[in-house]
C-alpha cells in the first residue's frame, strides 16, 4: 500500500462487469503517474465481479486498491457519492469498468490542473471501441467541444463530455456531489451546475480514454430510448432545482426547443405506426 497521500483518487462503481473489469483496472495500474488510489464499489453483482476484485487485493497488495460491496444495489450515482468522502487525493478521476485509460492519462490531467489553477475539472477526447476492443470511431460532440468556451456553449443543449474521462479537483466535486435524482444523467447535471456557477471545465485535445460501447452500456441503452423524452425529464428536474445562474436562460431555451421536438416526434410516430 502507498503510505504517502495520493495525488489522484479514482472512483468506480461496477455491476456485473466481469467481461472487461480487469482491462479497466489494469489500465489504472499501468498509469505513468504512480501516486494514485482507487475505490471500487461492486453494486450487488451476480457474476464473478466480486471474485475478480478480491483477486487484486490478494495478488497485488502493493497497490492502493479498496473494494466495497453493496447489497441490494444502490446504483452508480449513490455509489459515487458514498465513495467521495473517503477520497484522499487532491484530484478525483472517474473511471468505468468497461473502459480503458491510456497510460499517460493521469499524468497529463494532473499537470494540466496544476498549471491552470482556475480550472475546476478537465476531461479529454475519447476513442470509441466495441466489445472486442476494436476502434469504431470518434464522438462528434466530444471533438466539437474542445475547450471551455465551446463546452459552455454546447453543454446547455447536449452533454459533450464523456464522464469517465474527467478529473476534478476533489474540493469541488465534494462540494457539489452528484444529483441522485438524475438517473443515468448525473454527469450532465454536474457539468451544468458547475458551469452555471461560473466554474471552469476544460478538455485536453487528445484521446486519453478508450470508451467502450456495447449492448449493456449506458450509452447504448440511452440510444434505444427517446432522446427527446429523456432530455425533457432531465431539463424539467434540473430547472426545478436550479433557479438562477449564468446559464439558466440558455438552459430554459433548450428545454422549450426540446419540448417542441418531443411533440413533433410523437406526432410523427403516430402517423408512421
């Protein structure tokens, strides 16, 4: 175990993630920046996830890995909030159990935050991969939102940051926390709250994470449902909880536009079904 206080705390929640969990954890172990710890919560998995996590404690005791288990399942957002108070790092990095961090990810993000004290969080570009780990392309919104100004302009209308690429100052994310009422969109809610309060989110313009899209992933599940309906629910809740701020008027406008799109999509389905 590392005795010194780590620079980075990684938080990960996993449920039935046996297929790619080792790849995800090993990508953290291979980081060129060694001053990290990782907290992993097994969210009541029914596969071999817990056994895999236990193997790291036995086989790799030199690494600062702490594992927890929830039963019944709490869900991603509550698990993240539960781990935050235990984080000792100056910076908190997100990671998902089906993605792969590039070896220089932490070193580059820590350096960026240390060199830019006005920045509260930094993300990166992603490379999209499939179940086999094969590259399938890029995410267009990710590349369009390449810096603070473009992120601030795009974010009221769409989430343009991949959650598992983000590293935040621990003091900031502990102050804000994740909104547990925003199921599956807790990251977009956090980015908007930060930006709405004048906080700064930047992005390193190179892919520091391989983002896996598969049949069980949140991204894949989201695409199967009505994007307009999900956005409508998100905006309604966000605006009920956030009344003022520098972006509120833009968010309200995007909400109105989305309601029109939702209405038109329902009419289209009615006439085409």
